């Protein structure tokens, strides 16, 4: 059962809601309503839609106002701040997951890529709920504190650079070799395949990655390769 007492979550978020239902709805996944059709609130997808737009605008305005870098660089920085990986990580840091209303099946599916997107979408829905309840100022304050605070780390660790590009540059610098990728296995039906890809330097397998496409699995493998090599 999800946690339903929201006072602790409000304290963690740093936001006291005038309308608690606005926050509560941000935590309701569509799958929950399939099993609880009489639940008094709707799912969070409209709030997610709103929060996504608010998040992008706040981040874009901040980058435009504080940096004179070319558009392409700012676009990459923004993407690193608002992608599903980052938002799911922030959702976990705020310990939002225990409050999510999920179906029994989704509740058991911990650690999957699908769960990552559920967490990222919930984070955006919470931004949407803050915007509705607290307005632009409240939403901007939350995004400044929780999202834009990650920018220094992103730039320091070069998280705005595609992992495949980062791994290739590091491999060429340290080993003088361009890494290669090989599909090790693929499972599942055509509409829901999962690929496991290995990344190699020469004949040595450095790491593996999984994904719903070969490209996604390669990116995952490159990220794992960076960690394995401590580059």
C-alpha cells in the first residue's frame, strides 16, 4: 500500500500545499486506476504534461540568463538536466516512490527501465502540482533547488556529453583504440525486445548494457564501461 500521509513528503519537497489533492493526484499512476476505478482522483498524466513544460521553461530561462554559450551547448546541458535518468534519480533522492499509487504488477516491477520512467513522470507531475498550487514562483523555487542545483555536477562529470562519445574519447586517449559494440543477446517479442550489448576495447569485453533498442543498450554499455574503467 502506498503512503497516504503527505506531511512528511511536503517537508521533503519543501512545499506546503494549499490543496493536498493536487499533490496526491501527482502520485497516481494510470495503472492504479485500472484496479481501483472508484478512486476519487484521476491519474497524473495531465499534471506530468504541465510539469514538463514548466520544468523546461524554468531551466531554459536560467541557462539563457546565466550563460552566453552557443545554443547547441545549452541544449545539451538542458537535456542532461531534464532527461528521465536525472529526474528518476532526483525522485529517488526525495524518496517519493513509497507514495506512488501503482497497480500490484507495477509495484513489483522495481528496478526496471519502466519504473525509471514512472519515477521521472511522477517528478514532472509533482512540478505540475506545485505550479498549480503555488504558481510560477513556487515552481521555480523548487526547480532551482532540486534540478538546477545539479548543473555543476553535470558539467564537472561531463554528463551532458553522450556516454558513447565520452567512452570513445577516453578509450582513444588511454588505450589508443576505438571501442566497438556487439549484441550479445536479444529476448522478447518484436514489440518489446530487450537487447544486451557488450562494449569491447580490442578483444576485451569491458562492460555490458541493456536496452529496449540496440542504441539504448549501447549507451548503457558505454556508461557501464566508463564506470568500470573509472574514466
